[in-house]
C-alpha cells in the first residue's frame, strides 16, 4: 500500500525534475564522450576478448576498416523473463526507439541507429557485438539512488575539510559482488516498473534493513533531486546493448533519518558503508562522475 502511494507522489516529482534540470547529460553526449571501461579488455565472466578500439576510432563516424569484433551473448540470459528472446526473421520485431509494451526501448540520448537490424551503441565502438550479459538489445535501463548526509564528529557538528574549508559529504556505497568495486546501490528497472519504485526498492534491498522504520523511509524517499539521466560507461556494454540510468540524490540534511539507520548489505551487494566523497573516490562505471554532480550541487568538498 505504501509503495503505491510513494509511486504516485514521487512520479509527479520525478517527471518535473527531469524536464527542468540539466547536469551531467551535457557532458556525456554521442560524438563527444568516449567510453573507456567497456573496451580494450576481456568481457566479464567470459573468455571473450574485445576487439581493440583505440581512442581515435571510438566514434562510428570515424572509419575503421579493420574493425571486426566478435559476437557474444551469454548463454545464461536465454529464457529469462527480463531478457529479449532471440531475433529471427519470422519473429515480431521489437519496436526500436519506442516503448515496446512494458519494455522501454527509448534512449535518453535520442533515437539510436540500427545496424544489421539491431541497435547501435550511440557512444561508439566497444569491440564486441551481441548483448553480452545484458538482457535487452539497445538501452538497458537502471535507477541509482544517491543517498547522502554530512560527515559529523562525535558531538554532531558537521566536519569541514582542512584544505578546502567545505563540508564533507558522505554517501551510501555498496560493494558489488561481480567486480568487487564500490558503487551507488542501484539496479535494473523491471519491465513496466516506474523508476521511482526502482530507486526505493534497490536501495532498501541492497543497503538497508528498515523493517521497523518503514514510515520514516517512506517520507525520506519522497524528496529527491534529479542528478542525471543517460549513458553509463559500464563494463557489460557492447556495440548493440548498453546501460543507461536515472540518478536522484536523496539527502539527509540533519542526519536524523536514513543517516542514523543500520546499513545491511543484501541482494547483489557484498558490503555496504557510508563513504566520504572526494576527488579520490573510485567507483564502478562512471558513478564517480555522477556523484561529483551531487557534490557541486551541494557545494561540498571534492
């Protein structure tokens, strides 16, 4: 019942925020941004190596006659409810660049091109064709809740950095079980699911045990600031399938809400903690770039 109420209220806020705030999306644009993590390495959890893609031939607009990437789609995604069925000439083709029933095939970066009947990564070459371990051809949508608080001393006073003089911001970070990197506690948007539900669900599943604090958590997740919607430089990306996310910041200003709750790793997380945010922060994919936007918005130390 409380999830239904949350969905209705927060969805209205989310749609308003998406249309009024322009942040990291101005940086990650096709033809400008070059992904790094999803090229020139072995594909995760496989023995498949990506075809080399030097920096100067990432963009599709640059000729690369020698480009001959292998094709790979992980066998374990076959038959999964969250994955596309194999494409064939007799099958009904997906509605590319549209909402396809309950599957969102729309990219935050506009219409993507089709090459040989499948979507083409709008950022550029990755050295691998197919879907890899991603469920959908084209954009695979996720949601990332960036939960923050101010770092405080034992007396409760906010700590300022000795060099910058700015307040130190902390975030909830989870350690992923697949690559052991620290990350925003987000996850995939289920088919037909509103992103507002995903944001709350993923945080509570991966980082929080709130069985006795449900009402407080409910109120906390009604207030969020849109940070980013777009491409993620994820190690699972391929030429034909890639990650995109919607990130919102939920901030506990006085530290009396989520900032005081016990964190508990769960779902796909190995560990969870409050992490100091600064320019040395190393996170999964380009999560650090997304988090930096929160720092700038809150005029915190970086």
